[in-house]
C-alpha cells in the first residue's frame, strides 16, 4: 500500500508533503521515532508547506513529535503550516491528553478479596430474596381478599404462555426421557430376565422425580427467564417507575399474575409430562420388549400410588412458585441497561434450577420421614 | 465546482406496502450541514436509514460519495459505511464496553496502531466532545447528554467524510444542547465534515444548517427546500410557516 505522505530529512529539517491520515500514522510514527533517535542537535524544523491534509490521527501524530522532542530536549519549530492543517490541529486539546482518567479500570482482585465480595453478594442476595418473599406474603393475601385488584386477563395470558405454549416441548422431552430410561434399563434387566420391571422403574422414576423436575427445569428455562427479561426491560424503560407513580404496586401488578398463572399451570404440565414419560417407556416396552399394553400399564401403576402423584403435584406447585418468584425478583433487581437484563435472565434460570433441586432434596427427606 | 456527496433522486421509502415517502429528491454538498426536518411521523428517521444503507431503495436512487445504495452489493456498502459516522438518538453506545472500548471499536479496523497512540487517539476524541478522562466509564454511568457526546466521539473515530445525526439534541437541556451545537460547528469547520442532521430543533437549524428540507406526513415528501432563512421567510405554504415561524432565534 502506498503512503499518502512523504517525509524527507535534511540536516535539522524535516520536509513533509502529501496527506497524513490514520492508515499511514503507524508507519509515520515508526519513521519519526527513527529520526528522533538519531538526532544529536538541539533543534528541529518541521516544514509542512507541502502537507496538504491531515485528519485528527495525523494531527495527533504531529503533536506526538513535539512531545517526543521535548523528552529529548529538542526544540521543534513548525514552518509553513496551512490553514486546513492548523484547523485540525486546533481540535486536539494537548492539555487533556496528559490528564489521568477520572477513574481507573478495576484491577484484578486477590482470591480472598474475591471470596469476601462473593460472600457479601450472597448475603445481600439472600436479604433481597427475603424482602421479596416478605412483599409477596403481604401481596398474595391482599389479592385474595381483593380479587378485583388482580389482573385476571394477565393471568390468563401468562397461563397460555407458560402452560399451553410449553405443551409441545414438555411432551416431546418427557416422551424422549421415558424412552431413554426404558431402553437403557432394559439393556440391564433383560440379562436377568426381568424385562417386566422396566415398566415400574419408568413409572416410579417419572411420577416421583423426573416428571416434576424436568417440567420445572423446562419452565424455568422458558418462562422464568422470560419473566426476568420482561420486568428487567420494563425497569430499564422506566415503565415500572411509571406504574409506581400511577399508584400501582409493581409486585401486585407484575409479579402476582405471573406467580398465580405459573402455580396453576406447572402442576398441570407435570401431569402431562408424566403421561408422556410413561408413553415413552410404553413404546420401548411394546416394540422392544414384547410386553402387552395392559401388562405394561398395570406394571407401571403397581409401584405408583395416588399419594406419590399428590406429593409430585405439590412439588410441582412449590417449583412453580420458586420459578416465577425468582424470575420476577431477578427482573426487579435490574439496574442499568441491556447487559443487566441479560445478567438477570441468566441468574433467574441458574437460581431457579438450583432452588428446584434443593427443594426436591428437601422434599425427599421430608417425605421419607413422613413415610 | 461544488461537489455533491449525496444525491437522492425520486426516492420512495416504504415499510412493506406502507409508503412513508415518495418522490423525494435532494442533494447534499461536500462540507455543508444539511438538515432534514419535519413533524413526528413524517419519515425523517426512515429517510436517514435509507441514507446510511440500513434500508435499500426499491424505487428511486441514492448515491452517496459515488456509490449507488440501491444496486451496490452488501460488501461494497459495508466497506463504504466506514466513510460514514452515525450518531444515533440515544448514542448507540455498547453498554458492556467502556467509552474507550466503544471508541476503539472502529479504530481496530486500522492495523498496527501502537497501543500508546490508540490510547492518545481515544483521549483526543473524548476531549473533542469534552469528555476527557471518562475513558474508563461505562455508558450507564453517564447522563443522556454525555452519552450523546460519547456517541459522537465514536462516530468521529475514523474521521468520517459524512456524519449523520439522528435528533442530536432531543431530550437535552438547553445548555447541553448548545454544547452539541458548538461541537457540530467545530467539527464541521475544523474537519470540513459533511453533516446530515435529522432534527426538529429550530435553534439548531437556524444556527448551523446551510440547507434544509421540510418533510410532511400527508404529502409523503418534501414540502420546502432551501436555506433556513429562505424557509423562515416562506409564506406561500401555511405548513412551512407553522414550522419555521414557531420561534426565530
């Protein structure tokens, strides 16, 4: 690539010509550095008579010559600078170039500092979640006592989004999980001639654990994240402030309809997931293991009691409240712009999944002691 | 001879079947400040999208610095866009990057810039918009006016031949708005940058613009075209009078 400028050194004079623009600045800086290094005298004349044009990077490069010369105790004299070059050079505020930044970029923190920060963050998170739960505990009875204060239309819309719209994915994933479980367990049980137990294994696993858990994880990924993003974006766009100034309680207005809708549809989705999970096992049982339809279903329900279904629905209800609550809470925590909304969405999903598994473990212990 | 850097001929701007502007023609000369004005919904911002190549004309022609925006391929338009700078209404800064990183984005196109010079160049750009020292700040830490100025610093990073502004003073207080006027004027005079400004700020038009077009939503096109002085004295059309004689600074 040809350079736009020409530079010629004659004793203590540098003659410049052409155009000094940003793409040529790196090579110009290299050249000038070489010239300055070799200089032994105390003065330097830079003749710009034939320099037709500079851009701001070119002008900055010229000021850089002055700066470097000063460091080497060289006196620079500019000659023949035309008005066009001068106008651009005047745009460079030389004093501002050497001011320190108003604040430094955050440096890497030590392990202990990072651990301390994390502990404080977790404690603060716990505190804000407790505050949010407190607000919910006040808001939910209020809404139950004043049903007209609830936005029923919004509840129905959220039921459709969280429930009806999730039917295909919940159905498909549950079917595949049932299918995989039946297939993998049959590989082992077949060796013992215990194919028939595939049905009860799939039935118990799907009804007691996987049905509620898988449904909750899918809903957390689909709807929990969407609640966080929706409320977070509303915060960024000052819509929540607008609601507050109009006298609406943001939690009652935005969070309660979502929580009610989710707590209604997640148990229903769980029942639906159980059905499809058992259907997945049934397909493997009939096609791969030569078990009849009635035998498979009889075996499936032999290990599952009504109490198991009730406790699973209760779990699903708990998961639903956790998913919707965390999604809304993370949304309300948003401060800043698009990046904060993204963080809230991720955090909503991660926290929900963690709490779902923690709640499931708690239920396992509790149900064990309840017999 | 005065060189025309933007030529728009019989442009029809539309969103699908919905025609916003039709038969729009004008020229922007090198080094001038050209204002596109009009009431809300008249198609100002849509026209800007056509000029910067975010939308392609199906009817009419737009030639920007010799490139026909209707027929040029995407690669040509992308390369050509490096000659533009655009200041979006809210600044258009990337929220996850500091101001220095935002300004460095277009500069990274130029290879081999030494890091110390890149830092100096960023500082110089920020000082041009009176934000020297703010390089480590994130956009969320700045006020609306500062964000706009930082957006302008990024738009100017590559010293573009043409700067496009979408409502540069909308939502700003009068003092900050005047700072923006001064900046626009300084850059225009200092770098001889051609500027196209979409606005309905009368003070900006009368202070800075060399030529103005007034768009009207009912006409779906230009109803007045001339210097601000000519339009301020235009009495043949009440709509033009209503717009320009609201206040004459």
